[in-house]
């Protein structure tokens, strides 16, 4: 099963699932193994976010997607995991209302609630955050001397 959603001829998201079932007089679509590709920002840039889960459903005239069961989101080197994800295509906002873990090259973050605004690619963690920052090697001379700071 495949579904697409777009605006003015530009694809906003594409969903594939191993199985789909239309229920409630066509008001809801149940999904098995949903796999979604979201377009971040300008669709011309082909900057995608990939989401996978064990189960899902689509409601509100195919505007709201809910996914649960080992949800994994990948964008570049960043991975976000959580038990539940909701996405509203009208606001282009993804939420993790039951918590999320962000694992990236520069930080690990645990939060009870995460909001991701897709148009701005801005994440907001709420209700208490536990973060671990990871140091990256300095660029430039690797002889053990610190990099020079730019003149002011």
C-alpha cells in the first residue's frame, strides 16, 4: 500500500506499508509496518526525514498519521526513537507525546515530550530534558596545540 500527500504539486510525504485496512466507513486506515518519507523545508532541496514503526493509522481525511511500536526517525546522522509519534500534515508538526530519545553525533537527549516543526526543522523538548553533549575533534592542527582563535 502507498499513499502520497502534497501541496501545489510538491510532495510533502510518501507512505508505504506492508498492509493497510480501511475502517470506520473510510474515516481511518490501519497500517502494518508503515515507512514514511517526509520532505523537510523546500521540497526542491530533497532533504528527507525517514520514519518507520510496527503499526500506524491515518485519520482526519488523510491529514493525521499516528505511528507506534519501536518508532525510529532518521535524518542525516541524527536518530530519534520513541514509543509513539503523531504527525499533522496541516501544521507540519511531528510530536512524540510519550517521550523520545535523540541520538546524534554531538548530543544524546532524553525527553518526556518532543515537538518537531517540519517547516523550520526545529525540535522543542519539553517537561524535563536529560542531555549528554559529545565533544568533536577540533579542526585544523592535530598536534595537540589549540586552534588559533580569529582576531577581533
